[in-house]
């Protein structure tokens, strides 16, 4: 149906990311460090004879050189070009021949690689990831092929998609100094200008065991898995220098920035972006609940009024991007035919003002908690989901058991907290507001 | 002695290193896998209620949640002129019952953190197992006592129309519309396309009758997956769905679908598109109960069903035309189809089609190697196992067995059957199902860049043009006795006449544009000698200046001045003549200048001219049929399309020039340049180029 296709197009804009939530019945795991600094997490689950082998590297677009953006994501492609012992094109063939499937994703703060394999191929997965970490092939031939593929990816997801540039246009206005200001896919010009040495250096700097988490979930035996992990990973040398992490603190927003983007669309969109605290903080959880209050479910504040009662929007969303450094909450709406975006914006501001002025009812608060509980449960329904969650919790928070305890953080948020964070962070004087207008509406 | 010790010591070190390397020998090759685990399909239970509702239960207690899917096997029929009413009826059904209005339904669902949706083919809900009674109560109420509120109907209609308008900008939506129209025909149940007209023709009673006539338990299935046992499932099914009344459902005669004759190329223009979405497609009898279903499925995987497929390896890994190419057979009880598709950059649209057809023919003509067959079987086996992680897969299996009248052990035997398929079986399936002689080749993209290169694929050498909603565009009314020459000479006459224009040696212009940063000033000088000046400034401060004088030139900007390279100088000269149109038929400057058709520009009928310069640039221009004036120029480059609209022509010493130029595509926001002054053949012109 047309609307659903439209919605998935809009949502696809945000999907460079992996989801960050966890919970289920208790998820048991074992974790330890190798001497070279690699952190290992293992979860045993025999319900299906499969296993997910994954490695998360603590490098994302924010670690990039501002003149060489797009590297972290580019490496997601480049690191399938093989290694000392794996010919070009063989990486995928090996996984497929083993009956597995695989993927990778890159975000602002990290890059993640995983394959799901029949459980008798655990060692294959370990071999592949150890080759990738130890001696991946990083050369100009691979660079040249993947450059073209990444350009097509950009055209597909950003240039040729309605609202495809939404995240990029927002972030570059929200952040003036912090690396979050450039898109994860980076600049095609930077990729063109980079030389082989740049790529080799990036690999040497970031793809080192002390910058990685090996996370494995599924039909394995902990003891024998440990032996195999030791075999493949313990002799990988640690890096020679400290891994670069930017210490740039984005200064507070100075006022409201308003702008218009003309796009190949028919329906205008309104985007309002506010700075929010980094993930893991008490306020970040409160902000997430606030965003659920605003736009998750048909009875949410924005959906109910904008989409349903007043039919000013075909879609209303509130997307909290909580990251390692201060993040952003993006409230957005796609206007219905013939609706002036300024009217939609006014509605959004009124609804946010209501949250600031009136404490939510106990019933509505209970609803929020039920919604969060449901969301959390869904993230760990598969070995792939569990492996990623375990890695995320360790890498970002140093506390892998959050996969079981994170729900408590949500449960400690009070109604007053939700009102407080609305007042503190959804500041109308300091935000970015973008209008997406059809090209035909240019003055 | 010391040296000997050192050498010995080194020798030991070397030996140790050698050992270390010897240990790492294991990295050289892929490790051998352990013994393959046995793959077991979980259990499902099937039972029927008295009213004919079939219930499938897959119990899985891993997580404390449960989902309920109600599927109605509505016979396929065409919505005709009211295309879209089935979807709307499904949506409307969930918008109010005799006891709850929409707000109450929404509130109740959200309160338990559940999800719930209604469709033209049924409904779906999921929740934590502790809330299943609340969810089922709502689902049951919606199913049996919907009221179809008029106000909600209007809302859905409005939202649907918004979505339809958006189709024009979505290459995927356009491709879906056009492909469906071509492959099935617009009269076929699968061939109807929602349009503004069809949606506006729908009434609430259409929606209500649809649900009344077709939503009957005797053609429906309730699939329960998750944390619920058989006893509870039986109780719940009876309690919430037992009172649903059975009834006769009309059976509708299926329509025959014909294969196309020859190769038919269809193009849909999406101006400014930077990628072409290309597809090869045709209808094909292929269903889950085809005798060679599994072979056809395996063959599809080889061709375009995984990363290592023929299509993906060729178009992405080898040639980097695309981010991903895929294709294969799609089964359907009524009529299946074949489709191969990819989104590729404009310049390789034709090459991509060549490669797609090549790969299809390779599958037909060259048998697979045993190695490749073995790899794809391994892939599918693993995939099958991974699919079993999700209990929904098991439910689908159970449902398919009932719906398609398959053997009870179809899925438990699936891998055995698949592993027995031979290279010959695959060849037979390829010959049967793949065909590059009778198909549709569909491209959604930028017409001026792409369309012409596609005629070679068409059996009649002619490309058909369709709009975003699957309607054929008849040849636009082209007046007789008009060709590229007449359009250009009419234009030159309208702006002053060839003679007068040729007397312009130097043309000096100042323009200004209001932007958020302030007023931007543009200054340019064009000349017959191809000397040129361009300057952009604001409030007297120069941002950028470029001067070309003969074979020399310099540029200034950000406090720096540098000489222009010979390449930059010749690039600057390309646009340096005051009236480039005087040279359109000079083959040293333009490879081709074609009259491409009639189109509307800002509601005005215009001739479309496609030009290709000798430096490779592609330009599209539009000249008003009524006034002969140039209305628009579109130049497509690396960054996309730059569009200039020319308005309010005024007389300058007998020469007509546009005083308003609207530029878009070059910067994030469009700008409107207004002419401030024009000087023709200024005195001391040579001073300007210093």
C-alpha cells in the first residue's frame, strides 16, 4: 500500500544503524579478555543448530579525519575484499558455501560485522573474522571497485530517494564542530581523493584487537569455543598506538537554525532537531520515553493529533539518536496534501509545550512502560540480535549485563523526569528546523 | 665467542620465529567443518472450528510473547475502476466497532504495548502473552462488529491520495506500477494500479460490501505463533472466533495471462533521476505446487537469489554498476512471474540490461558446474536452517501445506529433494522458465540521459513511454513541418534575428539574487572571441572571479589569485559566446541537436531539444511553442541536474533577454537571478578582460 511504502522509505533513511535495546528472559553469557586486548563474549543457546559470529570495532564516522570522511563505512565494504589467505570475492563464497548469511553495518560510533552459520561451521566464522582483523587485503584494486559500489549505494539511498538526505541535512546543521556533522557514508569526493596509504593507515590504526569485541551467540559449547578462539585470535598483535577517539565537545546551540531543502517529493516535511545527552545517562532514557510518548503508537501525542484527529500529517515520528557523545532527537512529520508545513510545525510545538506544562497521567505513564517492555523483548529474538546486543552493551557501556538489566533504567524514569527533560532539552530557542519542500515550490 | 653466542642466540630466535610461523599455517586455508547438525522442523498443530476456520498453532516459549494472524483467502478479482478499495476496506475495518471508536482501539492497543493492524486480506496482532486476552478481545470485536465510520473513510482516502502523489518521486513505486500493468494487463486482478481517479471513485459502501461478502471463516486461517499451548489456543479460538458466521463465498473465474510477443522496452521518465531502475520481467506459470517448484527455486537462487548469484556477481562485484542486483521466479497460485532487477547509474543502463540478458542466456545454454551447484545447495541448506530460528517459518510451512494441497512431509523432505537435484535438472528448469525473447524490459530513469540507448533491445526498435501509474503515453502532438532547425531559427528570430545577434561582440551583464545571506551579485562578460569574465560578490566583497583572455586566464578567490590551466581555460570558453545557439549546428561544437518531443514547462507547451556537445555535455532545452522563446535549460552533470528557467524577456537595444533566471540544482536552495544591467558592445571592452 502506498502509505506503507512511503513510511518505509522515510524510515530507511535512518537504517544505517543497528538497534540498541535488549531484554528477554535472562540471557546468560561468559566474557573475558585476551592478552592482546580483544574482548570476547559468548552466549550458549541450543534451540536451533546455528551460531552467529560477530566482531564489533570501536570505529565509526566520528573517528574519521575531516578530509577523509566516509572511511569507516567504506571499510565495511573494503573488508570483504579478502586477506592474505582469502582471494578477492571468496569471502562471501566461503560463507555461502557454508550455508550462512552475513552482513555488516556502520554507524557514527562503531562498525559491526557478523555472519550466521550452521553451528558446525563455528570455526569457519572464527577464521574469517581473524583474517579480517589480522591481515585483510587493503589495496588500490579493492578500493577502486568498492568506491563505485558505495557511490551507487549513496545514489540509491540518498540521492534518488524522497527525503533520502534528511539525516545528513539535519546533522550538518546540528553539529558545527563535532564529527557527527558529516554523514556516515561520507563524501564521495573524499573517497576519490584518498590514496592507498590513507586506507592502509586507517586499517592499521583502528582494526586492532584492543579496539574490538568478538561476540558469539548460538549452538556452541563454551569450552571448545574458547579453545578455537584462542587459536585464531590470541596471536593477533595489539596495535602500536592509542586508538584515536575525538575529544571534541560540541558547544551548545546558539539559537534556532531554520532552513529549507528542495527535494524530489510531493509532500512537504517538517523536521525539528534538538540536542540530547549521550546514551547511558539517566536523562537519555527519559528522552527515549519522551519520544515514545510523542510518536510511538497510534495513540501517541503527535500521531493522534497530527495524523488522526487533524489529518495534517501522513506520518509523525520522533527518533532519538542517543550516541556516545551528545546526540540528537529528531521530531519529524510528513504533511498531508495541501497542508502548509508551518501549520504542522505549530501543532508539533503545541504538543511539546503540553508535555512541558502538564505532567502525564499515571495511566499514560503505565502505557509507556508497557510499550518499552514490548520493544525491549523484540531485540533479542535471534542469535544475531543477541550477539549484536551483547557487543553493544560492552563496547558502549562496559557492562554486558545491561542486556538483562537495562529495563531497570527505564523503570527508574519518573513522570517528573519526562516533563523535566522535555523542558530542558526540547528548547525552542535552540534547535534546528528544516522544511523539506517539493522542487516545484521554489519561489 | 661472544659473536658466536649472538649468532646462536639469533639462530634460536629465528627458529622460534619459524615455529611461530609454522603454527600460523592453520590460517592458510578454511578450516574443515564439524559434522552437519540434524535439521528438525518444529511441530505445528492444526485444528478446525465448526464454522470452518482453520487454526494453526506453533508453540514456542522462548519469549513470553504471542502473535495472531488472521488470513482470509479472498479469491483474486480485479478492482477495476475502483483500484485500491480492498486496501482501504481493510484499513477502515480497524477504525471503529459498535463498542469502541478508533481512539479507544488505539489507546487499548498501545496501553498493553501491543501492535495491531487490519488489511484487505485479514489482520495481525502481537503482544506479550500475559495480554493475549485483551488483544484477542479487540481483534474479535473488530472482525465481527466493524462500523466503517464515514469520517475515518475520508481520512484514509486523503492519506492514500497523498501516498499516490508521492509515487512520482519513488522509482520503486513507479517500477511496481508499470511492471504490474505490463506483466498482467490492467484488467487482471494483479494488474490494477491505484490512481487519484480510482481512489476518488470509491465509497464507504464498496468497502463494507467487500468485507461482508468475503470475510468468512470457512475460507480463513488463524495462525498463532508463540507462547500459547494447544489447550489455551483451542479455548481462545472458540471464545473469540467461534461465533464468526460462515457463508458462501463467490468463486471468480481466473483470467488468462499472455506472454508478451518479442522484447518490449518500456521507459518511464523520472527527470533528474541519478539512477535508473531496470527490470526484465514476464508472467510465468509457477507455484508452490508445481512439480518442479524446488528446482525452479534453486535455479532462481543461482541466477539472482543471493550475494554470489550470477546477476550480483556480474553487475555489482565485477562491474560495480549497482549496489545490488537480484532476480528469479516468484511463485503464485493464480499466475507467477519472473523478474530480474537492479538500480544502476544512468550511464550504464543499457549495459546493465545487456548483462542481465546475458546471464539469463548463460543459465539456459551453459550447464552449471558441480562446484557451483554444490555451493548453492549448501547456501540454501544453511538458509533453511537459519529460517527455522523464527517460529513464524514453521507456521508458514503448515499454512502452505494446507493452502497448496502439498504432501504433509513436503518440508521435512525439502532438503532431501533439493540435494538430489542434478545439473541437468537445472538446465531443464532454466530452459523452461527463462526466456529473453519474449519479455518486458522496463526502465525508470532520466529520459534525456538514457532512453535512446535502449531502442536496440526492442524487437520493433521502438521504445514505449509510460507514466508513473502504468499508462501508455501516446505520441505527444508534434506539429508537422517542425524540426530542430526551425525551433532554433524561430528562437533566434524571436530574440532579435540572426543578423543582429551576430553583431554582438561583447555582452556585459550584471545580475543580483536575494539569498538568506544577503544579496549576491553576479557579473559576467561574454564575447565572440570567447574571452570571458565571471564574478560573484556580495556587498562589494568578491567571493570568486575568473577572467579568460586569449590563451591566458586567472581566478581569484579567498584572497588568492592563481593562473588557470589550459584545461580550465578551454572549459571556460565553452559557455563564453554571447549566443551559443548560433553555433548549434556547427558539428565542431555539437555532436547532435535533436527535437525530442513536446512537453509542458510550467503549464506551457514547449518543444524539447536534446543536445550533446562535443565535450560530452548533455543538455536539454525547452522552447515555447507559442512564443519561440527559450523557457528552460537542464544540464546534467556529476552532481545531478542543474535547471535554469528563463522568464520575463525584455528588450535590450533590439535583443530580447530574460530578466529573471531561476537556478536550481546547483546549490541546496534555488536562487533567482534578476538582471540589473545589460551593456551590448561596451566601449573599451578589452579592458574588461585584464
